[in-house]
């Protein structure tokens, strides 16, 4: 994946950071929530996939609002009027005369005001998790202000934005970085106080462009009633109620389908991509017995530490995590040598946890569909992994042959019949 280049548009005396990516007959301006950071967006796999989904049917223009992310800092939180100027400046810089606007959360009010004020430049509007009048009461905001003042950057506000992911170590780590990069404690406090004063209730009825309102039925942060109010107040607006309580937009993949259908009139069939890749499976040896030995709570803590170690090494060796499999991982690599070295590094990294893993690798053509991978190469890697011993990295003959000259060493493990293959396959253990 190639991260789009960050550029700057001039809005008055302020530089607004923006990116353009994707292709399609329509331009789509993405208006972010209370804070954002364009380049940090692409570091989270779920968020990157969500953005690429938009880019599959539209030319997407997204930006950091002034005072946040990579845009110029400002002495005071700007009014919605100034932020509208920023939207126009970014569209002008990107060469967009008219575009659909997608506003999420706090960005929804700005998108709504822009749609009402500049219908000649806004062809459609999509509002997700948005509000006309800020619905979070003061008694809920005060603890958040205390957190911002004392511990901003630790990621603990994730519990409010995505309750289902609040115990995910990788997500907490990324969210903490997102907090720090999005705005300083003083900056985010000012943004939230502005949110508390925002009220566009009187103008939403003036929106005359086709509008789609999307809201989660059990949104833990912004109640569904706020979305229903928008849909009822905007002439001809359509309301889609999604299941779930997470406010974070990119945790809801189906939003992309609704936006595509709204902009283009149809939803494209999911396309699969076939590529050559090295597939890695990891698995903790004797996990059931160990869990019974130390108890559920300690086992959960041990799993969290294991997952964090695996993800660190995957990032270090440029592996792509496909999914966690309870006590193991499925990942892909664009180079077999790095995949082997990553497997060995993971084995060493989790040794202090007093657990052992087995690893299996195979290189072949895989089919990428959505967030998953399929194909015979995936099945072979899984079966190779199942044959590995504790602390062993077992690879297929294909992998061994591809890394000739890399300095890696192997020990023969014989020929094995693998389910689904007509001929036995030669397997090798990568030497430490």
C-alpha cells in the first residue's frame, strides 16, 4: 500500500494539510471528527482498509482541520465559517469544482453547514455519527476534560469512542498515538468546548442536496436520537441505522457500501486480488493446558503480552497481520526471507513469557478478499504449522528454494502428506 502524499492548501494565512487518493467519477471530501492526523490514519490496518474502500469508487479528498494534525496550529479554535473556508481551499487545491461531502462525528456539523451554504459546490452529503446540537452532557464531559489534562496520549478515551475495542492492546497503543498526534491537551480541550457550543439545528432544514444520515443504534457516545433528528430535519434525507455501539467510523465496514450506493446508485461486487505471498501461521504450543494451570485472568494477561510481541515483530519485518486466531496469528509477507526471520524473531521475543510457539510458512498465490486471504497456499501454511514442534519454524520446499543465498539454514524434516495435495511435500526447519 502506498500512502498518499500530504500536500498543503492555503486558506487565508493558514496552511491546511490534505491528501488525495482513489479514483472514480465522483469527488468525495472527507471531513474528519474532532481531531485527526492524515498520515497516522494509514498506520491502522482497519482504518486504511476503510479509506481504500472509499477510494475504490471515488476520488477522495481528506484533510486535517486547522489546529489539528498536520495543519497549522492556531491561537484559538476557529469558527465553522473559517472551517468552511478551509474545505473550499482544499477543494480548490485538489482541482475539485463540486464534490460530495462525508462528515463524521464533529465533522458532520461542518459538512451540514457547507452543504447548506454552498450547494453549487456540494452535490451530496453523508453524515455519520453526527449531530446538530452537541448531545453530550456536562457531567460526561468533565471526566474527559480531567483525563485530557492529566493523561492525554495514553489512549484511555478509546473506551468512550469504541467500547468493543477498549481492551485491545494494539488498538490502545494506536489510539494513544492518535491522541498525541491529533492535538495537544490544550488544543483538544478547546475543540471539545467548541463542540459543546455548536448548534446548527436552525440551518439543517436549509440543506437542499441529497443527504444520507448514518448512525449506530447503540452509539455509546452520540445517541441515535441525534441522527434521527438530522434525518427528520433535512428535507428528503435518508436514515440508515447500523447495529453496534462503537462511534468510530472505521469500525463499521458497511458504511463504504452505503456511501457507494448513495453516490453511484449501486454497490460494486467485492473484488478479489490474487498475489504471490508468503503465508505465516503461528500457534502457542499447549495453550489449553497452560490456561488451566495459571487461570483465566493470568492467561488473558499472558495472551495480551504475546499478541503485543507478535505485532511488534510483524511491524519490524513488514508483515501484514490478517487476523488473530485466539492463541495464534495469520500473517502475510511479500518476501519469504523476511517471513522466516520474523517467525524466528517472534519465537525469541515470547521466550521470556515462558511459552513456546510453532510456526509454519509456505509461499504461493493467495486471494485477497476484503480483510481476509484465501487459497491453497493458506491451507498449506496452516498444515505445515500444525506439523511444527515447539519452538520450531517449519517451511515448505518452495520457501526454502526461494531464499537460496540469503544465509538462512535449514534442517530436513522429511516428506509429509498434506490434506488436499496429491503429492507429499518436503518440509524443512529453519535453523536458529
